[in-house]
C-alpha cells in the first residue's frame, strides 16, 4: 500500500464543514442586551439547551453566544455517531451506577428517539440513518468481551445480535474480524455539521437570537442577574446562564480541574465505486468500532465515503489547545495504514480530508453537571467523544437545574440520578497531570499488545473507578 500517495491530496480540514449547506455567519453581538436565558457555546450542548428551553417555555427570551462559528468545533468534527448511551457505553455506566442503569438506558433510548423526532418536526436534513452500531473483535482475546456485552445489553432491554466470524464478515468483509456485536437500535448515523446548523435554524424559528463571533470572557453576579462580558465591550445581562463550551477553558474556575482537552483525528475517503462497495459489503451501513483499548471508529457517509477515525487520543501539556495541533501527519499515516490493513481490497483509494479536533474528557468518561452563582448558572461537560446524542440529555439536565419550566421545589427523574448528583475525580495539577495521562496512554497500548492484559497501573485505576479503555 502507498500511504503517502493515499494521503497526498487530503485537505487538512474537516470534511463536514466544507458542505455547501453551511450557512453564512451570523453577526457578532455589538450591543448591550438583557434576556431570560443566555447560552454560552454554539455547539450541540448550547443549541439543544436553547431549543429545549423555548419548547418548555415559548415566552422565554433566549440568546446563544458562540465564540466562532456554529458547529465549528467538536460538533462539526466528529464521526457522526448519535448513540443512545448516556454513560459512554454499558460497561462504563454499569461499573459506576449499576442501580441506575435500567433508568439510564431507558432515558437514553427515549433521548435518541426524541432527536429523530426533532429532526422530523423542524425539517432538519442531517442525513439521519438509524443503522445501529457494530462492535468488532479484531483479536481472539476480544471475543469473550463481546459475548459478555451482548448479555448485558439484552438484560437492559436491547436486542443485540451476536455474530461469529462468518456472520460478521457477511455483514462487512474484513480479514481482521473474528466476531461482532450489532445493536441495530442503539445508534444513528448523522452528518454532524448539518445537525448543528439545523438545530441553530430551529432555534431561530422559535425566536432565539444567535450571535457568532462573540466570545464571552467573563461572568459576574449583578444583583439577581448575571452579566456576561465580551472583548468588544458588548454585554449580556441574563436571569439564567447555561454553559456548554466543551473542551474550551471554562468560565467557571472550579471546572478547570475536571476537564482536559484530548485531540482526536479522522480521515475521509473519496466516494467508493460500486465495485468497491461490493468488495466490502456493508449493506446495512452500521457504524463500526473495534474492540481494542485504542480503538477505531468508522462509518459510511450518504455518498458512500468512509470516515475512519480514532486510535490516537493525544493530550498536550498544560491543557494545550491551538489550531496547529489539528494537523498531525504521523497520526494520519498510522490511521491510513490501519485502514488498509482492515480493508486491503480497497487498496488504491485516496483520502480527501484529514483533520483533528478536541474532545472534552473527564475522569469518568461521560458527562457531569452542576450549578454556580447560586443556581443561576448551570453547566454540562466531559462527554468524552460521545456527545452527539448525550448533549440533548445534558441540555435537559441543565434546564432542570435552572428550574426552567418546573414548579418550585419540583425534581425530575434526571436530577435524582446518581450520575447527575455526583462529580468525577478531578485531574491532578501539572506536571503530574501530563505524566499521569501519558503513563495511562502507554499502558493502554501495552495492554493491546498483551492480549488485553492490564498491568498494575491500569488495574489500580480500575479499582479507583478511573479505568479507561481509549
């Protein structure tokens, strides 16, 4: 295989954000205004919050403030896997909140269905396909874990399909596959940027004011209100604030020890020919993830390209974030090599795009929630790469915490969950933070080389509830 040739023409920008459907930029805020709810962040978390707030109470005056462009960060750079899981997978959730898992899975199923219904209600063309996701074992040692996962999923109300080697290769033909586990109802494939743009349009249709190019640099209490400041002097005074800035430096200082930015990378191929599609099958168009600790995720687009991402998850010292870190040639070459090892029958295909972006990661690998400023500001963060669907649930949690549409003293099923009431373990300060994360990455890679056997460091993290598999 000629990796250099395959990557030679790949543009270093996200495929999704090049779509012709991308709308023109909204004007930056230039004035001082007052509103009922100010939403900071124009990705999925903020847009769902604004939309659901207006659906709960149409009389609310809601403003969305986005530092850059709508959906230009994580919401426009991901793989487009819209999962029902709220806990970053069954195993992670069951290990932390076993008593709540039936409720969490039910809420996750309801949340996924509500996303599909929202797209239909507002006419959002996000290329929604309820294909499910298929986990594949690429080493023999991974097969028993799939069998255990199938039993767990069935016990929580799913109808998973366990596939032996012949059956999984009949679904998608790769010489690397030993077995598979397909949950047809668990995941939808979407065009992630179109989802963000469509949500923004839906917000506007309900009267939400959306300002792009408006970075919020400060929050301070002013009587019963919160005042948000921007570099150009424009301000917003709001009764309540929802913070959905993901991996970016948070405006609430207490969050800085709970979230770290981790860079993830992806490739996109040119469209497959009919012969190439026939060579790999993939008739049911499932999203796919392999079962290694350092795993890949991949899926087909509406025009039959293959998105191929994952494997490397890179943290930079001091919570480092800058555009130059989105281009990582060594990772792109590694991903391309793994792609052709998985699908040798596609040798000669070329990649049109290669890009990176940051994921907001916390030590429990799924979202956490809370309030500040006497309950007038709510936040959700730490989705760890599985936020396409879970951010809608997180938006509902933030609105519950802000009491939007609730009677005095009223609780919801969401706010009674241990997941919502608890916080992850904070990360240590630098330089210990960088050392711990790098040691964990090396040990994860070593476990993959040693048939999944976790060494002393990973076993210690597991005992502390900090086990990580990616």
